[in-house]
């Protein structure tokens, strides 16, 4: 029985109260959610290791002030850094998100729920090294809950339409689950979550032309780190703001959300983790995954006829048009990996898409922009409707290439990417191959074998968190 003193105040906004109660009390009984969370953890760390091969990512890591490491700090996997949990959360969150290759959730709002692993892993590791034993099972439970909070809030609440970035949901979810990891009662969790809402929302401008830039690759690390900070502040007695969402004029809804109510579309459970989307084949913004898959299918038919192409017809859904339909110059990798036409062109020309294709060495290939200029993007209303249908959750794209002589390829339509729940049986072996490739690019010999032995054959859920993160030693000399 929860003590009366620890109950959420009756004046607390309903959404905040529901999140705090769920984070504090609810048990997760879904074996499918735990199995998916395990794959999510492995994939996210693999994405982080891959990101460590890119200098622009590595130079943003470490303590804020050089030398401010902690002897018993949280270990940032793949590096030598041991940091306070707030800064470690930024580091881990940044490497997971850097290449836009971790899991995805698409609804009225979109985002990447595994971004919350930055805060979850940092705090679990820090606690495990400083007197409170934690296991990977604890990490998986927190991940399922963070996915659920972020994903259910995303179902009906479109922050992007109010000009805000989706990382606001990372901050909210991380705050709630980390506060629970710190054993705070539900009223203190509610206080922490209310402060996370009081931060408002980051602008999306760094994701869109003409301001697209690398902040979009570390924004989630920033958000999950802020969530950790709010949780620790609540641990130290920071007061909350119970009507931060609904207060007239000054509350979040009136001040920032254009008067719309923040809602939870369904009860909080394990729905989001069970239905999460994995990026398996390509490090590409998820709305373009099926377009790239279609482009690679057409590659053998068009690769020797690029100069003969009259136009490329891309049929897509409304969300893709709103955020990744880009014409004109693309200035950096962050710009290119959020351009539907660029990613499709890479698939048609090269028959694959990797993180290296966003770098200047590839982008200067004149064939890419020549092909982009021939692309016509149109919306299919059925695709847009099925994108939001809770029973379908498709992310459809179709591609057809028309040649100057009047001939054309068949239209190749792909409704569900290989990382979709409907293609789990096909996708999981590919996801594990992706993990092996990412680990193998950073480690060799006994280190590689030890990692794969534990992660493929062992029961990682039973491992101490610090033992698991120590499987990933410094591979960048930083």
C-alpha cells in the first residue's frame, strides 16, 4: 500500500499523474516486450559503436570540462570515459542517435524511444558502481516503460505541428523512469515529470532547411541528460508544479501547444516496445526506409541507364512530405540523411545505403543531384491513412522510374519496412547481423568473442549493469 504522504496531489494534471503512477508501480508481464527490449538494447549499443568511427561524433563526447571524469562514474561504452550520470547520459544518448540508425516510433509525433537508453544506462551503471546493484533486467524494464511513455504520448499529440522537436518526449520519459530507478515515490516522480514539462520544447529548426545541422544528432542526448538531471533534483527535494500542463495562459497547453490538450491515447502498458520499428537495412530517416528498399530493388534495372532517366516518381505519405521532401542544396550529412530524394537516389545509383554515403566524398558525385532534380513526389492518401491506423502502422513508399524513350519500370511499392513488427521473423536475424557487423568494426579477437558470447548466448538480463557495459572497452582512444 502506498503511504498517503507519497500519493500524488489531487490537483496534479491527469497525464502527469498517470505517467508517475505507471513508472512507480506497474509491472511488465509481457515476454514479447522483454525480448524486443533486449534486441533494442543490443541494436542501440551497436549503433553507438558505429557512430564512434565518426570524428564529428567523438569530438562532442567526454566531460564538459576536460579532466572532469569520475573514478566511479558511469562508463560510456566504447570509450574510456567515466562520468557523472548526467553527462554520461548525454554521451550515451548522443552515440546511439548520431547516425539516425536506432529504433523509431511513428504516429502523430515521431521519435526514437531508444534515445532514453542514454539516461537509463548511465544511471543504472552509476548506481551499480556506487552501492546499489542493478542488472540489465532493470535496464530492460526501464526501457519498456520509457518506450511506452514516449510512444503513447506520441500517438495523438503532434509537437512538430507546434514547432517543437520530438526530443521533448525523451526528456519526459527519461525523467519518469530514472526517478523510479532512484526509488522515488510516485508524488516525487510527478514533481520531476512536471519540471520536465516546464522546460518547454526545443525548436525543430535544426532538422529543417536552411538550418539543418548536427544538433539533430545530439539533441536526444541532451534531452535524456536533462531527464536525468530532473530526476536527481527531485531526489534532492525539488518541488513540482502540479498544473504545469493545464494552467490557463502560463501552462504548457496554452503557452506552447496552441491551446490543445495533452492526452494519453491508451492506458500505459507495453504496446510501444512490442510494436517498435527497427532500422535494420539503412541508416536513414524512417519515413524513407521503404523508399530506399524500393530503390535498391530497382537498382539492377536502372544502374546502367541513369542518363536515360526522364523522371523518378515517388509516391509517399503526408508525414514524409512534411519533413524529408527536400529540394535544392544539401549542406552536410545531417541535411542529406533527412532528404527523401537524396536517400532514394543513393539506392538507385549504388544499390545500397550506408552512413558513409552522407559524407562529402559521396555527396559530390554529380549523378546524385542530377537524379534528385528528376524526382516528383506525390502523396497517396491511403498511405497517409494507413500510417496512422493503429492496426496497420505502415510506412509506405512506392517508386517508378520513367525513361526518356517512354519506357518505364514497374512501380515497386513497399508498405512495411523490414524492421516492422509484421516482418519480425525476417527482421531479427538481420538485426543481429547488423549488431555483429557494428561490434566487429570496433573490436576483434578475444574482445569481440567475449561480447558476442554474452550477447548471443548468455543471459544478459541477469548480468550486473557495470559488468555488461565493461564488455565494451575503449575503441577510439578517448
